[in-house]
C-alpha cells in the first residue's frame, strides 16, 4: 500500500502481513480497504501528516489478531494489540487495534479477556483514532471492498445466517458508528455549509417518459443557492444530460456513462474505456442474438441487431438516439438489452464480463451494462471532488439501482428512492420518497433546511 510506510523507526514491519495472512486473503483485503477509507477520513478532516499516518496504519492493522500465528486469547482485538505491543508499535496504533469497534466492552467476553481489558486504561489522547478506525472498519466489507454503512450490515447478516444474535448486535453497532460519523461530519460544514450531492437521473430524479418536475428543479436550485454542490451521476451519454444540466443551472462537473466520462463547461472528459475488450464483448453478445448499443464520446452506435422499436425506449429515457453507422473514438461502455427476469442469461453474461476483465452492472430492468474497471460512478465522483479540492466524505449519493452502488460506497452517506429495488434500499443509509413523488427534491429540501449533516441521523423516516 503506497500510502502506508512499511518501515517506522520501530514497530511491526508491514511487509510481514502477506505471510501472516497467506491463507486468509479476504481478511487482508478487508484490512487494506479499511486503510483506504481511513486515508479518506484523514484527507476529509484535514488531519496532520503524523496523525494521518497513525490512523491509516491502525486501520490497516486493526484485524491483525485474526492471523492464526498470533492467537493467544482467541479474541482478535486483544491478540493483535498484544502482538503489536511486543513489536514496540506506536501506542496509539496498538490502542486502535485493541479497542476498535468497541472491542472489550461487548457482553459475553471470556473472563480472561475481560481481565486483560480491565488492566489497561484507555488512552484518552487516542480516543479520536479509535473512533476513526471503527468508522473505517464499518466501511469495508468483511471480505474486501468498500461499502456503505448499511451494506456493511448486510454483509454481516448474509455471512452469518445462523447467528441471529451477531446480526442483531451488528444492527445496533452500524447505527451507532454511522451516527458517530455524522456527528463528525457536521464539522465539515464550517467552511462548506452543505455536502456535495451526486444524484442519479432515471427513476431517481426523473421518471422515464416524464420531464424534470418543477418541484425537483426548484429543490436543486435552492440547494445550490444555499451553498450546496450538486452533480448528476448517470449512465446516460453526456450529450443527453447537457440540456438537463443547463436547465438546472449547474456549474459543477457531471458524471456520465456510468462513470466512464465527465461533462463540464469545457466538454467531455474520458476517464476510462473498454479497450480491446470492446470487440470481444460485441462479438460475444451479438453471437447470442442480443441487441447492443456502444457508447462513444461523439454519440451512441448500435450493433448489427438493433430493431427500430428500441429507439423509442431511448426516447422515453431521454437518451440520444443511437446511430446505425460506426462512430470514431473509444468505447466507453456497452449497453445490452436483456430482461432482468432472465436470471440464467444474466449469470452467463456476468461470467462473460469477468472472463474479459470488465465490470457488469444492471442500470434498469431492461439494461445490463459492461463497463471498464475504473469506469464507475464512485471513481468518477472521487475525480470530480478531488479536482474541486472538496473533501471526499463531505458528500451524499442518491440513487435507485446496482450501478449506483460504487457511488454509495464512496460518499459519506447515501439514500435510495422508495421505488429502488430491495437490494439497493437495504444498502442505503436512508430510503426517501419515490421518484414519482419528487423524493430526491424532498431530500434536498430536508438537507438544506436541516443544515446538511446536522439534520441527519440513523433511523430517520423520510
């Protein structure tokens, strides 16, 4: 990990992690993703270089006690902390490992473990670090991958179907950790009054077949006027959302093509493209008789089996019509028309994506999309905020389906509209009103009137 020093003057040698977790790759992936999130905490809350390095190091090592070679009490926070103390690790790092995710205060601990904790007084000057490591732990899935708070709970529930008590405790814990983060996030509003909102378009801000409602339009304009930043984050072609951005008066950069490109006043910026995989994908999909549309910077071109009736679907979604003639430029993504109820076909196509080294996500019940590995809404939103020198975690995502998951995982918190699929709603921190009821606009009004983070907490009903 390039952002973690492997050689402190003393302490554990980070390079030994590979051998300690040689047979436990998913656990090490979780630790590394927690460290990655800790880096965003450090940047978003302007920690000093020393404090940032200690936090990131603590997050990376927080589960080191799971290494089989280190087990003494069979309680990973304690085992990890004892090992690190023997390695003369920095006391704050050891404290972060010992007490992360409220370790030591849980009920039902072995008496020997409780005795060990009773012998160790908490380090008051490292309390902030323990709290930050805990947040980082709860934003990294147990087997690796950055996730929202709510998806982290789902991750635990799915992996522990026969341990309802653990799932119950995780539900309590995620609310507590989220609320701790929200309390911290209020400090971000000192110089920037409201978080940056990245909002999906179809079935979130606008119902397909309808125009942008006056209510949602007014809510976006009022939010921006109050000092908030707002960007569209959509699977649409950038040429399709240019009129919408103009109608909303947005001066921010917009995320288009499911994160493969950006749109701003200077035009379109390509972030990633399918490369050599595009031709292989096209051949494989068309050999299965599936209609496809290839997104390129200058427009959308169809595959060889595109019936004219599909143009009407694009019209309904406010997407530019695809052309039957080849277009120049990179393939940003390939959209495939395939019904979401055909589970066998979907599984087959997702396997195809994996074999070709590209990502696959569903953006609608009609649309399955193939994207470059670094071309998702989350990566694109990060680029937008970093270019604007905006704290990455001072952000909120609003969406409705699978292609919004990377955005949910990136932002400080996230909300799903009421018409979103059940899986998406379970991965969101809040469920807001439906698209048809101007739920996105209502959420923006709630944020604006509630002074951003100050008006948010776990369990809110919108």
